[in-house]
């Protein structure tokens, strides 16, 4: 199962990255583009990320441990992660150059405060899951030097299922918060601002990966 999940998502992600670069090229060259075409470009960007999280959700269901430390990302990228992906709080850094009106800034701040609260809650939930390992029978069973008997194998299976489900729930909530945060930010922005926002998000991902690949040479 783990091997299949890895191969499936790695193949998807390789293709997604290629499409990401093409989309980024479009987002970065929008001078003199009609508003109608800008709206279509925003829709393309939203669909691009929607597909990513859809496939990631499938991968989480197949192998949550794999998504915990995804090997298709570089070590540098993963160092920036919060619960298997860039944190929702990062999105607000891409708004500084959008010349928000006073009303827009007020609405964005409301979204930011709520996102920060939920991000903290989810982070605490993940910490609780990780801390629960010490109280679970996993360590004791792993440290046994003799072969596990049937009852202990069953105990290990039950503990693993419980751990996987707890981690799955936290990861789904984290991705849900990322999606909701972006949706709420977009609701505040005008069309050109949305294009610039997606361009900034996309460029950050590209630069983070480029740095990570350079560090691994």
C-alpha cells in the first residue's frame, strides 16, 4: 500500500509541478489582459490547487504516514512545513504588495486572526497525537526482543489504526484550513489582486523548491 501510494502521488506531483510552472508563467505576464480573461486565469489557478488537495486527500487515506513526511518535497521545503504543508499564516505575507484599501485590510485582518486561532488549535492537536505515542503500547511492543505473539500483534494493529486515524483527522483539518483561508482571502480581493496573490503563492513554492534542490546537490 505504501509503495503504491508513493508511486501514485509522486507521478501526480511531477505532472502537477510542470503544470504549475506553465500556470506561473501565465500569472506573471498579465499586462493588458482583459478582466474576463483575468477571471478565467484565477479560476484556472484555483482549480490547479483544488486538484492538488483532492489528490493529497486520497493519498492521506491510503498512507497517512507517507504524507507526514512526503519524500517528493526537498528537506528545505519540509523545514518550512506545518502539518505536512506550508502553514495558512504564510498566505497573508503575499498581500503586502497588493495595495489593499482600508476596508480590505480590515476584512483580511479578521480572516488572519481566525486562521491563526485555528492554526494554533490544529497544531496543538497534532502535538497531542505525537505525545500520545509515549502512552501508547507501540514503544513497549517495538522494544520487545522476542517475537510478538498473536495477542500482541493484534494490540499493535489496534494501536496503529488508532494513531493513523488521529493523524488523518488532523491532516484533513489542516488542509481544510488552508483551503478555507485562501477562499476567504480571495473573497476580499479584486480580480487583478487575486492574480497577483496566486502569482506570489506560486512563485514562493517554486523558489522554495529551487533552493531545496540546490542544497541537495
